[in-house]
C-alpha cells in the first residue's frame, strides 16, 4: 500500500505508484470506501473562522469584505434574498454585530436537496479602532449591506508610520 493512500488530505489528489487489485484484497477496498465515506460526511466541519470558532458547514454566512482606510473602516456583507427589515446591525463595546434571519420562500415538503442557506445568522466583527459611534452609517442596496465606521481623531492619530532603514 502506498503511504499516500492513507493520508486523508492527499486522497484523490495524487495517483499511487502501484495499485493493488481491489478484488484480490477486499479489506483494502473496504478501507478505502470507509475513508471516502467519512471524508464526505464530515467535510466542512473543521473549517476554522478567523475568530477561532468553528464555522458552520460551508463556511460563515454572510460573506464579508472588510476594507480599512486611514479615516474609516468599511464592512460589506452579501445578504441576497433579504431586505432591510430582516437585518439588525449593532455596535456594542468595540464589536459590530450583523444579525438576521433568512426564511424559505416556499414550504415545499417535497424538496429533497438544497444548498441555499435558511435560518438565523449572526456575525461578530471585533473592531481594532475607536469608532465615532454617532457617525456610523449602514446602507442596503441589491442584497448588499455596507456599514461605514468612521474612526475617531484619536484612532487616526494613534497610528504612526515607522521608517525602515537598511543595515550594512
């Protein structure tokens, strides 16, 4: 047996140098099929988020873009199929929370498979800067939520660029 056959992260990516005849060795065939079964069943459960918790199957939702400029922090979230009334944006103690619920458009009991996300969601984004809370804005257009968090003057002046010198 090739060592690559028993390493789960390389299974399917590399072809073994020598192949055993599965009919001649039913235990090897069973071993491979059981590994494949468990890999498929538990795929996605061990995807860590950037905040140290485990992400739900398929990753965290909604997906975010975070841009940090000198004067503001802008967070953009894709929330297709939702309206403004379905989303709650909270700023509390240095954490921005996006919370809401997406419900199914139909109660189709005959549905056998879906890849679409339904249910409650909550994303917490820790903020590294002091934010002017009275100037925070949130805009929603075409399924995209954009939250703009202006930095306070203290946060803007707090960072200092340090020059890098080369040493001989």
